[in-house]
C-alpha cells in the first residue's frame, strides 16, 4: 500500500518502472523460484531497456529478491526451509513491534478500515481463490504497518512482506487449502481494546501459525 503524500509524485524513472515490474514478477511467482536468467533475457521478458533493468536488478539484489552471479547472470532465489526461517526470524520482532505501536496509535478511522479488510479477507471462497487471500493479507499487514506511524518500521515491514508474499503465492499454487488461512481476529480485538500487550501476543501467534504451515511443507 502506498503512503499518501501532500504533493504529487514526480514521474517515475525508467529504472523505477523496471524495478516495480521485476519485483512484482518475482513476488507474484511469475519468475519461478530457482530459475536462472540474464540481464538481456529479463529485459526482453519485461519489454524494457537493459540499462534500467540493470539498475533495477542491483536494487532487487540488495533486497534479497535476486541473486546476481558475476559474469554468469542471475538467479531468482529458491524457496526452502532456510529462506523461510530467515524471513520469519525478521518478521516476528518487526511485526510484533508494529502491533504494539498500532494498538496505542490507531484512530477510529484506521480501526474501521482494517476491521473491514479483515472481515473481507476471512471469507472463505468456495472456489478456493486463495491468491485473493494472499493479496488481502498483504494489504492488512501493510496497513497495520502504516498504523504504527513509524517510517522505519513501515520500510522494514515492506521488505519482509515482499518475501512473505512470494512464499505464500508459491505455497497456494502447490498446496492450496482453506486450512492454511490464518485468522486476524484476535489481533483485531486487541486493536479495538487498544491493548498493546494483547496485540503483540496476537501478532506473535499469527506469524508463528504462518511459519509452522510453511515449514511443514518446505522442511
């Protein structure tokens, strides 16, 4: 979710457009985990010039979404137990800290907004549209980060949530099932009560439940 700004944003550069396009393709598992590419093939795939693609790949490498192999091309990182373990070691302290701050700082408008999102996300689609749930879950967690009103936590959450989204989109393509939907209801109750301790615990339980589901598959 983009933060609201008081002034219009300047037109995006070609490298920014390339970054967004490649990042989305990686996070949405359109570029398959573990697949090998090179700069030229990525540029052709995205319909973009090589210079902006090169700049975008350097940014994505810093975020761990691409592995650049000097003189050999690049890899889309694989998804396995070590990768999930590393991301969840970061997710827990970052998102628990966010939950504590959000419980204290949330206003009524923000509370109503996130309550509506959580209600929508937890409607189980009889046709098994689990990628919709992944999208909704991402919006909820990014909205929650914004409710912390802390730009450093918003940035940190965005980085780990990119990786988390990739894990879950891959998971649902290979192992779709309604039993993988992890509820946000306890977290919402804590936010409504402005209870920082309960919000932190609810987030810890939520993240742990997600981690256990992923570990069970990828371990």
